[in-house]
């Protein structure tokens, strides 16, 4: 089941066939959180996520993906609006669509990581982690760089 919404000349949808992999890869490979990410990794991440795209006509201008078991947990990642389209409320609209998506209701926990969009996510109830001492991670920040060096 794919959703499609429209607002102010934009459309927002979850149909993976609409996604422009080139736009998504170009943005992510130049982002602070996924710098250098290979295109095949972007494709695989999309194939295994619930993805949201925002479009102006046929042109993709925004993206986010949700990793979830659709029962207890969801992680929101790779959220972006192209710089040329920022300041129009598109990221807030995308978050509204994400948190209201029928498959993502009544989850026990949502998480995400951000360096600079705390204000946006706070509008949707996200807070600092209450018990950070319980969280653990295995973080490989240079994994894409190492892959390039091995090629």
C-alpha cells in the first residue's frame, strides 16, 4: 500500500518506483552523515526501507526512509530536502506523513540521529535519549572511505 499526498504544488509518496536514485545518491554521498556512500549501498538501503519522496512535478526534491519491524520500532534516516526547496515547510510535511503512516502506528520506540535539525524533530515529540547509558553502538564512520581505498 503506497500513500500519495499533495500540497501547494508538491506531491509526497511512498512508491519506490517514483524515487530518483541519482538525486538521492548525489545528496547522500555529499552529506555529512553518508559522505562517499556507494550507489549500490543507497539502492540496497532503499530496497529494505519504507521510503518517502517529495516531488515538484516529476522532479524529486526531498527524501526520507524508515527502517522498521512495523510492530515495535522505527528508525528515521537519510532525511533531506534539496537546498533549493528548503524553507517551504516540506520537511515538516514529510515528518507528518511519516509519523501518521498507517504501518507505523503504535510503535514503542522511534529513533533518529541529527546534527542540526533538533527543532524539527522536537515538534513531533522527539527528545534527547532519556537513558543514554543503555544505548550501545558499533559505529564505522569511515566505512565508505575504506571501501573506496580498497577499490
